[in-house]
C-alpha cells in the first residue's frame, strides 16, 4: 500500500496506532468473541467501552463534576438547533460572534427559535480576523453567547476565550480544534464538537454541558433533541454511535500516552509553525489568507500567487503522497488540515514539497 499523508479537513486522518489497535480487535474485542460493531449497546462489554471513553475524556480535559458528557449523533450541525431548543428557556435573544462559514450556519438556524444578536462580525474583511472583544455589542439579557473557536473552511482560530459578561453562558463549537489545546471547561456553559476532525470517525458528536443549563428545553423540543433526556440516560436513551465511540475512546487513550492535551498542544504549535514559516519564507509565492494573530493551527489555508498553478500543485502533491489539499469550494485555494493525528513527518514532507514546487515554478 502506498503511504500518503492525508490533509483532509474531515473526515480526517486518525492516529496510526489507533487504527492498528482497532484492526487487531476487529473480530474479537478483549476475548468477547465479538466485534464492537455487533455488540449490544447495553451489554457489559460496550458499557465498559463508553464508560472508559467518558472517564478518559474527563481526565484529559479536567472536566468538572457539575458537567455532563453526552455522546450524541447528528453532527455539530444538529447542535445548531439543539442548543437554542435547550438553552433559550424564557429568554428572547441569543448572542453570536460571526467569524465565518460555520458561524453563519449557526446564526441561520438559531433564527428559527430566537432573535439573534450578532455581537461582532469579521465579514467586512472576508473573515480574516476576530473582532476585538471590547467592540462586541452584547445583549445583557441573552440566553447565551455562541462562537466557533476554529473556522475549518476559512482557517481562522480564536486566540482567546471570550469573557463571561452578566453571567451569560458561553457556548462554543470546538469541532475542529477540540483536544488540540488546553481549555478551562469551567468557563463554558456548553462545548460541542463533531468527531470527524479531531476525535474519531463521523457519526458521533460530543457535548459537554453544565448541569444547571439542563431541564430548560422548550415545550416543543422533540424527545431526541432534549439534553436532559440524554443526560438522564447516560447517552443511552437510544442506540448510540457505538463504533465511533469505541474509536474515540482509543484516541483518548492515545492522547494520554502522548502527554495529554498539553503535550499535544506543543506538537501542534511546532507543526503549524513549520508550515506558516514555509509560507512566509516563499517570497510571496504562497500567501496566507488570514491575519497572523488569528491563523488556525488546525486548518492552514493558503493560496498561490499565480492561481493558474493551483491544479498543477495539487496534482504534483498527490504524486508525492500528499493528498486532500484542495481548499473548500466556498473559498478555493489550498487547505492543509494538520489535526492531532497528523504526524510532524507529514508536515515536513509538505513543506519540502512546497519549497521544491516554488523553486521549479518561480519566474
């Protein structure tokens, strides 16, 4: 099998060690004689898997006891509806920071249920920066403030956690930088993340929610969209995404073996530093589309000065085992997603290729 480095934005690369372990356990998990995919979700074997996964996640993120961890389905996109349905309560408005594609989708969905106050937007500069927090126009009576910590498509990442004002809970979509850097969970009312970028395979969504925010669902909320129902049932109200939870659990153990989130953050800093340095050192052959303080360490979006070379770049990169580098159709260009599971060797191989390509095609 030809070795490739997969820079896909999601579903994305998984740790080789995790895939190898899953392969070894495919036909027989721990002497059970069963594959995880064919286990009863209420059997003792799978109950051990899901309990271990939650325990390890709590340990990695130092999640306080007054927070529930929910393993749900529907992707982060379903959370755009679940969050207002569950957290709006008797409030009329929601605060949202608009920093790109996923923020806009969250806003669009939230408007089905409440007045949405866009406290700040970076659309005026094509989502290349995060507006200074002191300029935000907050509603002191908002049900919560929502922001997207890392815009996967635009390659923009918040370098800070917003302050909590007037006890308005902070809600964050961390889908594409979950577990990539340390965060103080106690500062948030709710954190959510689709699995297919930095946790595991698609089909699983992790929600971490403070207990005092439960039990406020609107009367019209469907049973399956009520956080309280899932919390009371320990994520077992219906059949959960069993195999993605199993893989996520293996990823959590892999992270612990590598020094936890602090150790992974240092690796991510190194990888992103190498790639951004190569872009800046190219004398304009490549350029970043995001202002420097807000450049993502997970999704490095860049362009070629000569856009006519982009197809050639992608074709040659693929021949060199560097795949899934094409930018999202909404923005074009290139995107190298360098999540936790991307080894530094992959980034070094990309940097080497980029330097060679620039030398060959510079006028």
